[in-house]
C-alpha cells in the first residue's frame, strides 16, 4: 500500500469517527455523500480502496463504530435509547436495536442488565 492510499484510509476513518462521536444535529446527510464532499474523492473509489485495504466495507466499519458508541452511551446511562438512536442518526429505535443485536449478539436491554450487574459487582461496601 502506498502512502497516499494509507493516508486516505486514515482520513476516511477520521471523518467517520468525527461524525459518530461528535454528531451534529444539523448534519443529517448520507455518510457516502459526506465522505465524498469532505475528502473530495469519488465514493466508489474510496469504498473499493477501503475494502481492499481494511478487509471490511465502509458501511460495516460505520456500523461497528456506531454500535461501540451506543454501548458507551448505554453505560453512561444519561440518554434513552430513543435519544441515542436520534443522536446517531438511526431511522428508528428498532433499526438501532436490530443492528446492536446483530453486532453484539445481545439485546440493548440485556446489555444494560449486564452493565448493571458489573457495576454492582465492582462496588466496594463501606
């Protein structure tokens, strides 16, 4: 892999992670359109290069990182699932829940129960 391609892959990852971890409510765009606009490359070219080098599609990379963010937000326990789905630009809570189950093998409610059990297990009595 030459340096220019490697740099482009890192830029793609950076743009994706910025959208996931710093969501802008006014920015409700398609990831592919946003990547093309920001990086000034044809999306098909970027998608093929990304898959070739990373071994996964851009779409799968996005889903995996969105689910990681969902897990973090569930652990923080400050937002409802509906708020999380809105923040991460899911079309519905059901869509988020389906992707969560597909990636983690757990339902969101089961994940939250596990988190609560772990938290109680880590508490040290006075």
